[in-house]
C-alpha cells in the first residue's frame, strides 16, 4: 500500500470548492493521533498510514496533525518492534515534511527525529545482514528511512 495514496481515517465533509472545515479535520485527525498509541501494531500502522495520507493530500488536515503533536508520536514509532509500523511512520514523516514545508520540517527537527531515525536505520541494517526471507521488506524499510533522511538533509 502506497502511504501517499492512503485515505485518511474517518469521514470529512467536502464543502463547495473542495474545502474541508478545519473543525472537522481536527476531529478526524484527533482520532488518528489517538490510534498511534494503540496496543496492536496493526492499528498503529493503520494510523500512521492515515497520517501519511492526510499529509499527502491536504494542508488543513496536516495543520491539525502538526498542532496535535503527531510528529513526536511518529518519531517514537520509528523504533517500533513492527516493521510495518516503522515503515508507515517513516512515510508519514516524509509526507509531513514535503507537504508541510518549513512548518513540517521544523516540527520534525524539533521532535529530535535524528536519534530514532538512526536507530531505525541500524535496526534495518541488522535485518538486512540477517538475510532471512523478509529481506525485501527490510530493503523497502531501509529505502523509506533513507528517503526521510535525504529529505531532511535537503531542507
């Protein structure tokens, strides 16, 4: 599933001209943010994919997410035990930076993303060195993490 194409969770009402009310965006994004702390890896991954989708598709939802401190939650998920959660968090952070502009990158840097990002890269490197049957997934995760690092270096 391409996180850039992920649909945000919940239902947003699209008004005349394609506008979405900020209050509605905050309600839906609040639900997404709360799911980032879920007990199951599947729910955390789904929420991170939803963040990636919101970040990729619109500024109102992204502004609401940034206001709610989603970036610090996503940086913690870079060190999650689940590979799917780590990949979704990396994609969400990348989208928040690329679509959020200076505000998105500032939020990412302020959340001290480099420490968990480097830990996640080391973990991905260890998984690649193990050479088991999940090698393709480990390569994909490493590419997402390196893409995020590249985006941060360019800003």
